[in-house]
C-alpha cells in the first residue's frame, strides 16, 4: 500500500501510528511518504537534508528523501541509516 502526505490532515495525533499498524497487518509492503513532523520516527536517525523534504520509507525503514510533490528523490545509502 502507498499513500503520500495525507496523515497530516488527521486531527488525532495517535491516528497515523494506528493507521501504520493496521496497514502493516494487512499487506506485506507499506510505502510511506509523510512530512517528518507527522511521523518523525520514520526518518530512522538519518539526518534531514533540509528544504522541506519528506522521508520515503518502506515498511518503516527510510530509503530516500523526496520533494513533497514528487519533483525529486535522493536515495539514502544503507550505511547512512542508523539501526
């Protein structure tokens, strides 16, 4: 399942994590692209590059930084991710 930048509009701050738990129980892959303030744990200790970029994660692991509207992507090297 993929969805991008929609959980910021959910008023309940616990709802994004409830959503994540539900999605990961229903399908083998969850691709998430939310603002860092919405789901801060998904940046996985990787330094934010600035410029309003969003962490792109697969199954809660950061893989890239993206432009919020899909204009660019910068892949995160495996050695840059803190377990």
